[in-house]
C-alpha cells in the first residue's frame, strides 16, 4: 500500500514534468528521438552512431529552436539548426528578426550525423533557462 502511493506520486511528477520514466532516457517519443519540455530537451544527452539520423520532436506547447553551437561541434562536422542556417550567429539573428527557425508544438527537425564526437546545441529563446542539449556520436 505504501509502495503504491509512492509510485502514484512519482507518476504524477513524471506527467507534470513531461518526463517519461519508463523508457530509460532515450527515444522517449514515437515521433522522434529527442523531445522537449517547456525549458529542456528530453533527454539532455542523447547517444547515437555515425550515419544515424536524429529527430527532435517538439513535445511541448512552446516554440523552441534546435541550434548547434558552431564552436562546440567536431571540426569536420556539418553545422545544424532549425531553419537551415549556416552558423549560430545567423540563426540568432534570424530568431530575433522574425523568430526564424522556430519549431512549433508538434513539429520535428532531423539531422544526420556523419562525424563522431560531441555536439552541443541549444534553444535560442530558452538559453538562459538552461535549454542546452548534447548529442554524442560514436564512431
Ligand atoms: Cu526553447
């Protein structure tokens, strides 16, 4: 009885935080590999392999961006950002100009990773809320 009450409480917290505790932290969404809450990527760190395509899915009700830090991806890697901009600066400028690159609720964005290494990316409007993620590509 006590255990049931505890599990129910955890389930409530999980729903409130949009975190699915049942799948162990990767591929939580049918629509994509990495989901989003109001202010974070789910999961914040995602592992994949060279040649694999990763899909982000905006599972929240807010608009977000997926924008690589161009100085925090491997040297040989292709830059990626919603809106298909060529650099972090260009993406930031477009966001401030006309919310360029916005990923609305339910939208998806995909990128294929061809170079092994660590890729840091963020959401432009929620950077100061700590909305930063990492994709680790194993060679
Ligand atoms: Cu965001």
